């Protein structure tokens, strides 16, 4: 009887305490539910009006207008068309950065949607369709949602959030600078160095509702190379009078296939070597004097990267020498197209709980490293970073049949928008509450 009385007295108190905690815990969920329709609306608007890298003027104007309406401190024209929004919380605390990319791709949309892109522009001398085939429309819209939610909670926040709306993630047009690299060159992290930077990307290897993340290398580093094979021009009928760079180039391409398959320990981390361009010759009956090869190397480890460069160099030189030809090589062609996107292991371990809290532990998957590359790596190279995938495939569709990012048929299940927004919001709330820093 007495026990029952105590239980009767205790239960309402416990419920009250649990209620308080629940109320605390559902801020991200509540805000995401409330903002879902608005975020879909932004996403469709941006989707219908895609802009290529360094040309994101309409998108930037939309972003800046919204951030100003929220009362953020806004900078425009950062790295040409970028927008920075600074949200200050009520009390001092950590400074975190959340990055969204805004650019679209020269791809003609083939998805049958009422808000499909019909935009066409001039690009590298030809007219092309423009499409948000990589889902950056979703990133911009979700991050605007996160900014809106956090601005509404400003009184409860400690610290600062730097919203980075970045142009030209896919690379600037030929002859221009742009992207994360230019933002940093202009001093973004000198003015507003964050304690941690976060980014997300909608991706076709996961279902909507799922989040994918891993500690350490997450996206590959990307390098570009060029090999010029120099032979001696002759009549196609008299190959012995010259040196055939076409046959030599073919042998270099074939021999290069053993670099990854026979010389690289891919049981540790993957490496990819692909040729993307083979140019040579002007006429069917003339053996030309040179052939130009270009391609890409994707890797995760600095030593494996260097070994791949060395092997390719050796292969090109020796195969050419065996044919009496010569090579001129630029391996790598540039410093690196993209660095490895590396998730800070300690930060990722701490913030994984926020992702799990936001979407459910069973919906947060540890994924293998992906061979695609990202210039988020520039930010995460300067400060601890965490980057995660937001699944984009409708739950009823088989993942194997999903069109990849960059396809003209890339399709985003809009349910992903609420999920990504909720996840990033929870990460931001927890990071501002000190979760991103090591416990003292
Ligand atoms: Ni992308």
C-alpha cells in the first residue's frame, strides 16, 4: 500500500522530468517538421533555376535575402557569388561553420517533373542544358532551413554559426578561380575561423531517411594527369617509316591497368586510375606524330597516391622507349584537383550521436569511402570537419537501379530534405552546446 502511494507520488514527478528532457530533445525534429514545406519550396525554386559555377547570382540573391530576413550578418560576393551568413547566439561559445554548395552542372535534365530545369546557357563555346544533377539545390535549401530554425532558437544558443553558401564546388569555368579554395584564399577562415566545419551531400547510394558517415577518409582525393606520346608521322601504308604513337598510347593504356590491379595494396584503401581523353590523328591513312592522353587518379592515402604517380610515369616512359617513342608527362597535371575529404575521427565519433539522435541509430550507416571528390576537403583540411551523406533514393526503389549524382536522370526523394535538415540541425545544436569539443 505504502509502496503504491510512493509510486503514485513519484510517477508524475518522473513524467515531468521526462517531459522536460523530451521537450529539450525535440527542437530539431519540431523545427524540421515545421520548415519542411518551406524547404521543399526553396528547393523546387532553385531546381527550376539552376546556375553554373561562379554564375549563381539568382541563387545567391535568394539566399542573402532569406539570411537578412532572419537577422543574420550577411556578406555577399564572397569568392565571386558566395554568401556568408553569421548567426550570433545569446551567449559566447564555440564557433561552427555549416557549408552548402550552390552550383549546378552542364547537364540537360531528363526527369519528368513540373519544376524540371529548361535552362540552357553557353558553356565552353557550346550551348548546354543546366541541371542540379548533383543535388546542390537540396543542400542550399536544407541549409537555409537550418539557418531559419537556429535563428528562431537564437536566445537559447551559445556561440556562433557561420553559414557558408559556396559557389563553384564542381570547379570554376576554364580560366577562372572559384570554390572553397578561393573563399579561403580571400581569408574566410582568417576572419571567421570555426572550431569545426560541417557539410552534407544528398547521395544515390542510400535511401531517403538514411544518413551515411565514416571516420577518417570519406571521399577520395582527385588528381588529373596528362601524357603526350611523341612518335614520328608517316603514311598509314608505311608504318616502318615512322614511329606509331597510336599503338604506343594503346600499350601505355593497357599496361597502366596493372598499376592498381598488380602493384597497389587495395586491401587497405582503394585507388582508381582512369583515362578519360585520347586525342590523336587527323586522317584515317596518316599515322600522326603525337597522341595526347588525359585521365584521373583517385586515392585516399598520400603514399599510395605518390606510388601511383611513380608507376604511371615509369610505365609511360618505358613502354614508349620500347617502341622508340618518347613521352612528355605532367603527372599530376595540377597540385590536386581535390584533396581527400577526411572526417576528423574524434569529431565524427562525438557527433555521430547527434546524427543517431536526429534520425534513429539504425538509420545512420557506416559507409565505405567513396571515390568521388569534394572541395569541402579544403575547409576540412584547415579545421576539424565532418561530412555526411543524406540518402536520396525513394525507399521503394532498389538502390542498384538509382541514377547516380551527375546523371540527367538523377532524382531526389524530397523526404530527404527534412531528414538532412534535422540531422544538420541536431549536429549544430549539440556542437554549440559543446559536443564538438573534447571533454575537459
Ligand atoms: Ni555535388
